[in-house]
C-alpha cells in the first residue's frame, strides 16, 4: 500500500514542478518581447468610467479616451497590423491581474503614487489628473478656497477627501458610497460642490447639464500606464510611443474628441 502511494505521488510531484516552473516563466518573461512577437497587447481597462472607458449598452463594446489611446499605442509600438484586446478591471483587481500575467499593461485611470510604485512600474503620465470641483452653473464657488466653512461632497475612499482638508481645512466634507449618490446630494443642495479627479468630474458634467468644473486642478495626481515590476523594455516602448503620439497629433486629437465642450474643463491644461 505504501509503495502504491509512493508511485501515485511521483506524477503529482512532476505536475506541481511543471506548473510552478510554467508560472514562474510567465511572470518573469519579457512582456515587450512577447507582445512584439504576437503583435497583440492585452490592456486592463475600466468599463464604468464615462469618457475614459465605459461599456456602450447598444454595442456591448467599451468606449472612451483610454480605449482609443490603447489602440493607438498598440499600433505605434507594434505596427499597423497589431491588435489590442481589453480586460475589464477595477481598482481592486488591476494590480493582481497584472501580477498574474492576465494582462500586459493597465490603462485605467490609475494615479501614480509612491505606494503603487512599490508594486508596479509606471510610464510617464498620459493624463494630468487632479482634484477639482463640480458646481451648479450659477454657483458662487470659484475655487477650493471658497469652500471655507462650506459643505463639499465626496466619495468614500477617494483621495479628494484628504485633498480638500489639505487645501481648505475649514471645509466640511460629506462622504457617499458612490458618485451617483454624491451627485444626487449636490442636486439636492446638500453641499455646494462635488470633488474628485477632474477627468471623472468631466464625465459627470457631460451627463448632467447645468453643472460645470471650476478652479482648475488644486492637487496634481496624474494617471500613468502600469506594467509589472522589472519590465523596463515595456515601459520604455510605451513612453516612446506616447511621445510619438503627442508629436504626430494623435494624442491631441483624442483629447479633443472626448473632452472638448465639457463645461469648465480646461483643454489647455491637458494639451500643454
């Protein structure tokens, strides 16, 4: 009986060894060489963020600035016949999916922070995001300093909550579970402004006529493209492609396509 068990364990050990080796190779492989050979990049994106990446309920496809940018980067890096595919991510899943090799890069409104830089490597910024304010068209609020003694609305867990207190300590902050609730509170005059990233506010303003962004960006928190740690080749080629897209006008065209006409949104601040 013991001998039979020993024989059964041998193939199991071989299988485990093979699986671990394969996993190690997948996580340690040169991602740029892989995408160069396949002429295909798998991007982790958002599918719930208006203007950046949002599922079109009629077509079932994800549309937005980041989706268009991913297509443009893919062709700039790998050639005109290269293709891009998309995996929907969230703030909680994007880094694990990257670490597990399920995606090649994250292009999903991801703010560059020192803490995240310990887990992933970032490209140069591709969108100059930062905390801003959304107010009714007839509001007297012009910038964050006007929030002295006022109530401002925010979403739980966002960096904007601390940003407001950093720049206007006497502001009162009401926090909600999501942007839908926060926007409903603004419409009900429970606060004088809603605060979060300028790009996200632009999307909210687009679907809520009568509201506008004010005060520009009062705290810089740019978005970057994330790749797995140690993938210098991938980062270098993404950065080079970003530079080329800005030089040939593609980047400016995409920004104008998605953000032109948003009340109070500064195109100059993005295209500088």
